[in-house]
């Protein structure tokens, strides 16, 4: 069971519409909520937003410059997880 508090103007408008339609407030609210839930689409998750970007690049190649290569090898050894 659910109770909903409406501001006075909204409840008055709902009552008027229900009277015109010959339906109860509960019927109209249930139908409206069912339609809203049918149309609801949750926002995409972060992975879904970037899925087309993953695994698109090439593996980095070691630099040719000896000094840069030395740093590359040091960092590679430091961060290797295997």
C-alpha cells in the first residue's frame, strides 16, 4: 500500500479530472504510474557509456631513446603484476 501527499492545487485538479472521466483517483494514479514505469529507462552505467571505446588502441611500444627506454624498463618492472 502506498499513500501519496499532493499539494492542494494538484489534488483539486486530479479530483476535477476524475469527476469528468467518472473514475476514482486511485484508478487514475495507478494507470498513470503504470504508464510512467513502462516508459522509464534507467540511465546507462559508466561501462555502457564507454564500451565502444575499450580495447580500441594499440599496445604501447618501448621508446627507442636509451634514456627513455631505461625509465620504461624500470617502470615496467615496478608495475608488473605477473
